[in-house]
């Protein structure tokens, strides 16, 4: 392979990895802060994709204009889901372990509820639209404009959230709760406000990821589940509770998948992901980037 071909292969992996990272960061935020393993996370990605498709095809809105609206809609929905579903479970659970188990089962039910609601509303057919599909030359490599735009937005949002958690008072409160929930509450951090907000931000990021995916690929009500599995693999790579680790893990997994599919077969994509997942669990169970 020529150096340009190698560069295109790695770049295509990074583009996919940017989406993986965005989805994983939202899920990692929910688990690291609230111990909610939200198996339904990918279904909200699917909702973001369908809302963007509907806004573009029915209302004529640009998907780029709709991105902040998709984030806001999923953020509000996430806050409502946390308040109505997960907060009562946390109040009734005698300890964290029981809450994790109960929230996992509740998330399974939520996954099927959201997926079947989408099937009723939009049907099971593939949906899609054409947006920025013209080819673009960049550093001797050739990509479609929408894929470059998707990578840029995903990377910018991921870095913005990392900066938010590192440099703002809100971020310090979140990191304090991740390190010591009891100690954080003793110094006055209000979990009743912070938990639904951060859960909503996690779903908002998932909705943005779905909106970005709708600009590149066809969408279906069953598209969310594979991204939930991929997000769990990315979180394992980066370390639970590490947002920066999720970004690095997502980009790494995207490159591994791109190289692996090129030298083997595209049908082995999930097998490659699971092989990486198992290897990391055996070698570094706390994640490659955990401290």
C-alpha cells in the first residue's frame, strides 16, 4: 500500500472513531457519575437521527442548523427520563450495587420501549437523505465532505466537554461526585440538580451523534443497539469514569476496525471489536488510559 492509501485508511478509522467517542462519552458520564449503565443509550442516538431526518425531509431544515436543537431536545428528554425513571430507583435502592442492577433492568425496558415507539411512528424501512456528499481533496486524500464535517463536529464536542469538566465549577462538581459521592454531598454539591442535568447532557451528546450519522448513512429504528455495544467497548478501553479516555478509546477502536476490515473482511467488524474488548479486559481491566 502507498503512504496515501495508509493515510486514507487511518483517517477513515478516525472519522468512525469520532462518533464512537461521542456516544461513549455520554454513556461514560452517566455511569461514572450516577452508576447508571444505560443500555438504552443507543436508542436515543437513533431518536436524534430520526428527528434530524424528519426536520430535513419534512421541514427543509439544514441538519447543521438542527444539531443544537437535537442536543436540546434529547437533553430535556434525558432529564425527564432520569427524574421519572432512575431517580425513584435510586431513592428506593438500599445500596449502590442494588441500584446498578435495578437501573440496568429498567434501561433494558426503556430500550425496547423507545425502539418500538420509533417503529410505530416511522416504520421499519431504511431512511436517508443526501447532504454534503460531494468529494473533497485533503492532503492528497479523498473523502466526502459530510464525513469530514462529522469528524470535526464530533471531535470539537468531545474536546469541549473535556474542557468543561476540567476548567469549570460545574466540571469540578462532576469530578468530585465521581471520586467521592458522599464527600461531594458533604461540601454542598446538589445531586438532585446535577444528576438529571448530566444524564440529559449524556443523552444530548448521543442525539447529536445520531444527527451526524444521519448525514452520512441510512438510518433505521434498530440502529442504536450496535452503538451501545461499541460504546461499552470504548469505555472499557478508556476506563470507566474517564471522559478523555473515552475520546482516545473511540479513536483507537475506529482505527483498529478500519485496519482490521481492510486486511480481513468487513463482515468481521464486530469480531475485531470484541477481540480488542476481551484483550483489554485480560491485560488492563481498568482501561488503557486509567490512572
